[in-house]
C-alpha cells in the first residue's frame, strides 16, 4: 500500500497553479473557464481584474457567472428605445402606448400587481391585436384563472399560465388539448406532467390527443402516459408514431421495443434484434432470440509512446477542436499520430468519426490500474468512464466535472481529503487515470452498499444517491405488467434517465468482453424492488 501511495504522489508533481496572466494567454475554452473559476473561488481575482475578464470567458453561465457577479454585480440594462416605458408604473400603465403596455405586460409580477379593473381595461385593449394576452390578463381576475383559459381555449395563455403556476390541474377538452399538441411548447409541458406524474386531470386529458398530430418525443411520452392509464391500444398508436418520426436509431429502437411489448409481435422483436444500434433494447432482443452478441470493434494500439501530454487539459481542448473540424484525410493523419497505447482514447474518438460513428469501440485504456478488480467491478468502471469522458483523462464538463470519471470538485475533495486522506490532495489529481479509477472504485463501494442493481448505481452516479433513493421511495420499480421498463421511462431527471440506459448498455458490452456471463434479462428482473438481491463485491 505504501509503495502505491508513493507512486501516486510522484505522479502528481505536474499539478499546476495557474495565475490569471498565464491563463489569459490560452484560447478560450472550458479548461480556461475552469481554472479562472478556481481562482475566483480562491478569492485570487480582485475587482479590477474581474472587470476585464469578459473577453476571456468561454461560457459566461453557471458557476463562473455567479462568482464574477458577486465581485461586480451586474447593472440592469434597459434598451434606450424602451427606457421611457418603464416610467409607466402600475398606476399609469393605461396612459402608455400599446408598445409600452405590451412590454410591461411581459412581466407576470407586474400583471399580478395591477388592480382588477386595470387588467380588465387592458384585456379589452388587446382583445383584437393580442388575444392570448387579453385572456391571460382577464384570467387573473378569476378565482380559478385556468378555468377561464381553458374555456376560451387560448393556447398562448395556457402555456404562459402553466409556466407561471405549475401547481394547477384541469380537465382539457379534446378540441383544446389537440390545439395544445400542435404548439411548440407542448413537448415540455407533456413531458413535465407525464414524467413527474403531476396533474392527474392534465394527464388524463392527454389521452385525447390524436397520435397523427404529434411526433418524436411528444408521441413517445404520450405513449408512456397511455400505459400509465392502462390504455394499451392508444399507447401502441403513439409509440408507432414515435417510431415513424424518430431520426436516431436508438430512439426508434426504444419505441419499437414498446410496440413489441404491447402487441407481442415476433416480427417487431426480430426487427429490434437486427438493429445496428447498440442499446439495452437491441441487446435484450438478441438475448431473447438467442442471437450472438453484437460485434464489438477492437482497436489494437501500438506500444510506442507519444509526445502528446495526456495530463494537460489545454492540449486536449485544442486537439478536440481540431478533430471536430478535420476532414477524412486530416483524420487519417491524426489517427496515425495518436495510434499509441497512451493516447488510445483519442485514437478511438478519431476512428469513430472516420467511420461516421457506425462502429462500437469498447476500449480499455489504462487497464493496468484496475486489473486486480473482479470483472464486474471492471465493467462498472469502464462503462461509466466510456459514457462520462470517452476515457479522456483531462476531460472537463461545463459544470467542471473532472477527468475520466467526471468527479465534481466538491466530491473529489471530500473523498481525497476526508475519506482516502491523500496528503496534499488537489482536485486536479482527477486528471491522472490511476487516481480517477481509484476514486471510482471507492465511490462504487459506497453506492453498491445501498443499491443492488447496476442500473440504480448508474442513476446514483449521475444524479446522486439521494435522488435515487427518493425515486425508489416514491414508487418506481415496484412491480406491474410493464415493469421495470415503464419505471425506466419515468425516472424524473432526464439526464439520469438517458444516462442510465446508455451506461447499462456499456456495462453489458464490457461484461461480454471480460467474462461473458451477464444477461441483461437478469438485471431487468432484479430491478423490481421486491426482487433486488445484493451483488458480489470485489
């Protein structure tokens, strides 16, 4: 153990402290934002320095925006053309011209501050030129605003009021709900109420939508909603419409799976098994039909080294842009350069682009650091790393998750300082593959003590164990005709919902390569809470 620690300590002498002047020399990128954010957290940037930072920020959102605005609070900007409009307070809004009135009425807060008679007068003024605004104004004079909006069948007013006050529920007639279904805002509304199981009257009303009026995600989740209400024939029509309109093969396979699950048509299962996309549904179909596992492409990298610094985030950011812009001839040249053991992740990314992302590369870079783990733990780590970073050691996300395993800085620091007690730990140690794998193994020990299914572990790795426990407590994966598959569509956090499916497919692929003895059907069966069993621990 002591020998390993000394090796790790030696590996991290490269960890750098960038000052602001040195950072300014780099091209704007996520890596540059990350290091500027670190300086902001350390209070190493003063007000004068912060004032000139705008030109050096790649994405002025989220954490870096919040930190900068604590130093220099933003000044409200008003377009000079409309400045006079803001002089019309609620007592004087009726004296404003129509343009100023419409501008001020974009604020829901302003509307709620008006007297009922003022709202009525404004509603009358806008009745012809902006009917949805007129209905929205009039609705706030009612005890039940939504009732009036539904009665008037105002699509614009409905979505505005729903976004303003989501704690509403109302029966929507067939004519009105089909009007809503043709609006661009319908997709977000439908997914919100269906996935979060909000508003039973809303959700029952969605059963009245005509399948031919919707497509892709809207059609798919209306199919999920129909299953929740046990209308299998309607669900089939929605999934059929989703299948016909989806463009990505993985999404088409998801819809095709549900068509088969509802009807039991062997031809549908056959089509799913023949899919070129590697996903949990095509894997499941192959297993049910006793078909060979999908061919997984192997990359044999040269043993020779490379002069590319895999621990330099800026080097990777620059190269990623170059790869993204490269044509086929340029990609072939890059492939030759990065065809080495140390740069295998970059080589795989280049080769995937060269083959138009039609080949499934399941590489195992830096495997020497996890070779002592059992195949299940190896598969878990590799599956997560493939999804999180494509094994790029210096990957940095827009939320500043770090390294191959994409640990958030707060979690990396907690584990490094409090749990593993690594001397002189710095969160940039996550850029070292050996440390990233070590942290992943440690974190998976914790997650697998509480969650007995690989899929639930993947949800927790992405969304947190608190999120996953809450989801289970609220009733998902409790059993039923279409379980666990229906619960998998109702995972409330979209990123985790999609992430879990993708990483599970990765996991099965790596299990196939490493041991070949894990059936996805067993994982599905044990997802039901009453059937969950502890897994073997390494």
